[in-house]
C-alpha cells in the first residue's frame, strides 16, 4: 500500500471508530436523558454502517488485487439495481431524500448486478455525506451504446473532475471549500466499473453541487 492509500484509510477508519467509541462512553454514563440516548444511538448506528461499508470496500479491493473477483457476465436491469441501492441507503442513511429520475427498464450487458448495486451505493453514500443534507437525484439515461447513471447532489463540488476523482488522494482539511477526490468508496466504485468494461466521471453541477456518474455497455 502506498502512503496516500494508508493516509486515506487511516482517516476513514478513525472517523467512525471515534464516533462509536465516544457515543458508547456517553451511553454507559449515568443519568443520560432518554432523548439524548436515542440521538447518540442513532449516531452510533450511522457510523457503524459506515464502518461496515468501509470493510466491505476493503474486501472488494483485496479480491480485485488478487484476481479472485471476476464480475458476472450477464444482462443487468439498471433500474432495479438503482432502486435496491436507494432502498438500502434510505434505510441506513441520514434522512436525506433520494429521488430516482429517468428510464427504469433499461438493461446493461456483460455486467454484475451485485457489483452494479455496490457502485451505486458508494456513489449515494458519497452524495449523502457531502451533499449538505440537500435532496439527491439519481438519473438513468440511455445512449446508443451505453447506459449512464448519474448521482447528483447540491454539496461542495469535486476537487478534481473526470475519472481522477475516483483515484486515491490524501484527505484534505474539512475547512477546504471543495470536496476531496479519491475516498476509498469512490476508488472502489471506479475499479468495479472498469472491471465491468465501463467508465466513470465527476464534474461540478450548474448552480452548485456535484455529479458523479458511470456508464456501462448497453444491451441490445
């Protein structure tokens, strides 16, 4: 592992672990008000889910690196994968509204439904975390040769655009205006899309916010 990867891993591990530890310290204390207990428990739930996702991403990276993860080669309903990812994010997320806009009955060829869902979940998590609690839109569009999925938020724009936003970069101070590129979730999403023969991109949105998207070959 290079230094940048270790830096971002340390940063992403420390945040949920610290929140879980501090929350548990509050809960074991005496005379905690019921409303305070519920709020702390909710915070622990969110951070535990984030830690679980990080572990999942690290396992996927390990399998990609050792060649044991070979994507299925079959038609995948992109609409169903988007709905599954949104449902999961709403259940475990932070109360941010997520809307599905666009075509729902389009199919990508030579893809893996589990991995497609994993990619969308990572992009949604990225949008929810950096979207300033604003609603998130997921759009699916059909081109002549590919299916395009875009996750749109109204948070800070990406620090880098194109596919570079999906590469590992050292964490930046939280006071910096732009969103850091290359968190582990985005890095894994980019690796998975490329393994399925697709492409990824990121760009700022008109009026503020970010678009993170990917495209896969379209089935006939």
